[in-house]
C-alpha cells in the first residue's frame, strides 16, 4: 500500500475513533498495531505488541509515576493543602489582594508534593474559595485563581507530565524535573504581579483581611514543615544525585505516608482510596505510553516520520518558528483532549524533526508542559475549569472561564519569556548536572 494513503487512512481512523470517545491509549494501540500489521505483517505486529507492553510495564523509569501519584494522594489525605493556605493567608492576607495571592502561593507550594493539577484544583476549590468569597473577593476572580493556580502542579516538581515527556522523548527525567522549578516559580510570581496590578486598579476586586500577629504567623508556619521536608528530600535528592527519580519517588511516597501517620490522618479508608486512585491513574498512563511507543514504531516502519522530518527540516524558517508552530498545535489539541492524551498524540510525530533541527529537548519539555497548563484553562475542555465547577456547583463553567482569562494572558507572556530566554529553563539543570 502507498505510504501516503496509509498515513491518511490512519489519520482519518484516529479522528473517527477520537470522535467516538475511545480512550487515547487504546486509539494509539489499535492504530499502531494495524499499521505495523499492514507494513510488516502479523508476526511483526504481534511481536511488537507483546514486547512493548512487557517493556513498558517493567520499565524502571516509569516506576516513578505510581510513586509520585501515591505521594500526591497521601499528602492530600494529610490535609497539607489547607495548612499551606492558612500559612499563606497569615503572611499575605493583609495586602490588598493578598488572599488571592495566598491561594496562588499555597497552590504552588502544594505542587511541590503533588503532581496532579486536577487534585490541586479540587483541594483549593474546597479550601480557598469559600474563604475568599467570605471576605469579599469577586467570585469570578476567586474561581479563576483556583483553576489557574492548580496548573502549577504540572510544572513544579514532582510533575507526572514531565516524567511522561521524559519517557517519550528519551530525556533525563531528573533534568526535566529540575528544569521545571524556575519556570514554575516564575509563573506563580507573574500571577501575583497580575493580581496586584488588577487590585490596584480596582480595589473592589479583592479587599484585604486584618493583619495577622507575628505569633499567628509563626504558629501557622508550623503547617508547612511537611511539604518543605518532602520537597527538600525528593528534589534535593535528585538535584544532588543522591537519588534517581524512581528512588526519589519511593522516598517521597514513604515520607508522605509518614506525614499522614504523624498527623493521625491514617485510616483504612485513606489507604484504600489512595492506592486505588494511584492504580487507576497509573493504568491509564501506562496504556497511553504503550500505545504511543507502538505508534512511534509504526511511524518509523512506514517511513512517515522520516518524510515529515524531511519536509519540516526543509522549510525556510528558523527552528524557533517550528517550535512555536508545534506549541500552537498542542494548544489547539489541548482544547479538546486532556494534556496526557495530547502529549501522546503529538510527541511521536514532532520529536523526530525537532531532534533533526537541534532543538534542546529539555527546554522543549518545559515549553510543552507550559502549553499543557494553558490547555487546561481553555474552552471547550478546560479540565481545571470543570473541576472547579464540579466541586462548587454555584461556580458555572462560563463564569470560571471568564475568571481565567487574565491568567491566560499571563501564561502567554510567560511562555514568550521561556521561548525568548531558554536559560530560564536550562540554567538550573545545567548547574546541577553538567
């Protein structure tokens, strides 16, 4: 069969299966298997299916995924999110707009022990929004802040998205995790700067709350010992080379278990729910990774990857223009599918020509995760927006989408800075690993 025709058939089939709402992992498995079956025959297709499925499930690198996910669920059970908000409120609440900034900074800190954006959004929708509304913060601002701040968990390590990208791009997971620190902190600072400017222009958006005493501030700071210890242990261990990412995940999950135990939050229900949710999330991710790897092999066998690479490499434009084009494509895709699915669909196609163009893979990983953050805030499928609406029935999705509009402006500016100044992303990993 003509390879162009086969590629077209595979593309149309993928769109139809996606429209039929088949999970992305199974779409990639099916299309990759069918493609190899046509190109190389049944023996190659079944051998590939068995080998890739086995290799993914025994992968040492991927073992970090369930460990980071379990770490997030256990820290959620320990109530760390609410403690972080209380601490941030005590230190920032007296500033005009400070309660909103406190939500951003608490969510950023929570991201240091939870790699799930939807989990972080759910926590602060329950904890921060009622307090903001009670003190007079405009509802649209309150809803939008929680939805946007939840995305910080995708960038600030431990980030499951960074791990998945590292597996697909065959890059150092340790370097990717460290590379997300400065961009994540920069995003949180940019959010707070935008809030400060908006409240300065319109003070009615977010009144301040009474200043907490020094004693109250110091007392509230006791609540951050857990997340501080976990972050220093996990990320510090990776950065110094004491742990591999998988070992750091095991240490982090063990540390989170110990925190739950010390806070007397450990029950059979907590253990059951944490392990079940971890198993569900891990199963979905592993199926997606298996499907993506099989689909990648099909693209190589059929010569489609080589043709796409040759076409893109021959375009009379600078590599950065190609990079921006792929990010726009990912953003468009992110408006209709979740970030993991979007990454699985795009990485097998774009990685070959990005390598040929000499694009730094660590830098690009930060950019693609930033694009994933933005995709979780854009209609029609803004996962964080709908998470806020599901936790708070009074928060209509349209109102939340309007609330995140300013944050999307900030995200666009931040993305521009990361593209124009790659050192923002690369300085820390180069300092630690080179």
